[in-house]
């Protein structure tokens, strides 16, 4: 099961992406990124990382996406059963891996608490 999750954690079809954007609720704002979440549509949570071209060259954007997905998987944030959209901002590119890790963890934990209070 874990190898399936690691492959699927950041994959959304076009239809799933459209549906996710309709259902999400913004949970967290930070100078580095915004987080929006909705209940998971699969038996595990997933993350969609949006990195606009205007913030950096492809190499930096791809590194940031890989780091965020790795954090989501390694910290088992997929077990929170939320599909999240993380909108990366320019400040995110300047964070160390550890700083990014703590911010992502805090945002997802806050997302779960906030989402549960609105259900």
C-alpha cells in the first residue's frame, strides 16, 4: 500500500483537479504559501502543489514541489484524509528544508482541525 501512496500522493486527473478546486476551503495563509483543503476522495490524502512560473525558474520550482511531496509522504500527512492544494509563493523558495517541513506540518495539522470544526 505504501508504494502506491508514494506514487499517487501528488497525482490528480484533470477532472479530480477541477472537483478539488470547487470543494476546497482556504485554511492557512503564510508568506511562503497558502493552503486549501477538502475531504480526501481516496482512502488517503493527496497534495497538489501549485508553483507559478513567475516565482522562479523550473529547477527551483521542481525542487520545491519534490520537497513538499516528500514531507507530505514521510510525515504521513496523507493519513489525515485531506486533499490539499498548496499555493507556493516566492518566499517559500528561500526556506531551508527543515523550515519548510515545519511549516507544511503545521499547516496540515491546522487544516485538519479547522476542517473538522466546519463539518
